C-alpha cells in the first residue's frame, strides 16, 4: 500500500487547484503537509479545514519570488520537524498576451514566479535533503513547456525552463539520494475554468482524446506516486498528464 507516513512535504501554491488536491492527497497518505502560498486568507482557511479533519498541516505565507521569504520558512520548518523530505513546486501565475502585445512586466512577473520561484524554493530546501540523504523534488511544468502555446511566450518559456532545471537536478542530485521529476499537465479543470462558458469548455474537451478535462486529483495522484518509494528509480522524467492531447 502506498504511504507517505512520516514524510514532511512542502507544496507551494497549495491553497487551491492542483496544489490543494496534492496537499490533501499527501495528507491522506500520512505525510506532514506544509502549504506555502502568498494568499494568507485562503492558506489559513485550508489549514483549519485540514486540522478539523485530523491532518497535521501547516501554512506559511511565502512569496516564491522572494528568497528571504522562502529561507525564513525553511528555517522554521527545520526547527519544528528537523527535515524536509518532499518539495512540490506548484505555485504559478499566468499573464497571457501575444508576443507583440506582451509587456516587460507581464514577462517578468511570470518568469519571476514560475521559473525563478522554482529555483528559489529548491535552492533553499535541497541542502537539508542532501544532509538527510533523501529527497523528492516534483516540479509542475505544463504541456505548454513541451510544445508551446499561442499567447503564452512567458508561460511556455518558464515551464520549459522548469523541465531543463529538473533534468539538471536529476543529474546533480541523484547521487545524493534525491530524485527530481517534472509533471506536465494538459487542460485541467480548476476553479479558474468555472467562470468560462460551457461551449468553450466543450471545445476544450473535444480536443482531448479522452473527451474530458483533467481533474486536480489526476495531478495529485501522479505527484503522490513520484513522492513515494514506488517511484524510487524514476529520476529526471517529464510525465505528461494530458489525456492524450499532445498526440
């Protein structure tokens, strides 16, 4: 039976969407879960909900674009738990525009959170994984990072960079007992899509061979697998979870 019993897991951007589903999945498998999110209100609300459900879960208001914010949280976690076993780099934003209309600010915001944020979090956490001789780094990329997408120069560049960093870390850190892998979601039905017209959602579904959008739980399940001992020999992989849309 898959278990994360006794593992300390950080999930960034876990107050909603894919991150929340992953945090809940990890908690159900026995992990101590820690949410790093910029949204304090939603973060505290989720922590309360999980505490009521009997799970051990913490929340830190962390800006993944700010190294000092991350290091402060890491220092506190190490005092409290003495280790960090799993890091899921999930936090991300979009600022879509075509190349000719994209502003420098739109570019920098996405690169700062979606690419530099992944580097920042991993750079602060990895020394403690190295000291412990064990670690699982799971970074959420996107099929957009593999194949590009109209109107998403910034997002595609950041997500492709996440893949390149993951493969580099797999080579550097594997000998130290740390596995690094990336997950590339396709069209996922998160809260953001709830406001979209039904006909738009139907067109999105029609492009997918499975004829449905992905669920946050689809990503949570693969994250749980990669975090577990069952994935001990998977390192440097990029796993597409997209219903076959890229075929």
